[in-house]
C-alpha cells in the first residue's frame, strides 16, 4: 500500500491489468478495500471503463459504488 492508501489491487484495477487483478484476488486481496480518497478497486476500474475487471471484481464480491463516491449503492 502506498502513502495514499492505494493497494496493489486498486492500482492494478485502475490500470487495466486483468491478469494481475486475478492473481491478487487468488492471493486473498481485500476486494472492498478503499484508498485515502474513499475509492475501491471497483470504483477505479469503473472510472476507467475496465469492464472485464469490473466483472471479475463483482464475481469476487466487490460492493458496487458510484465511481465518484465512496458510499455503496
């Protein structure tokens, strides 16, 4: 995790690295962890239109959020 609270899963999701996201989830990464801005991996992937990653995160139990908001839908 970096100084902004960005986990490896959040970073990989934001950058569109599907294989990395899968590996991190297989390793037990917290799918609903949020960064300092209150955004989760799901929110970051949604903001960047990484639909395949959004699907993987949903399947892993991610809580859907509005991309610009830290509150669950």
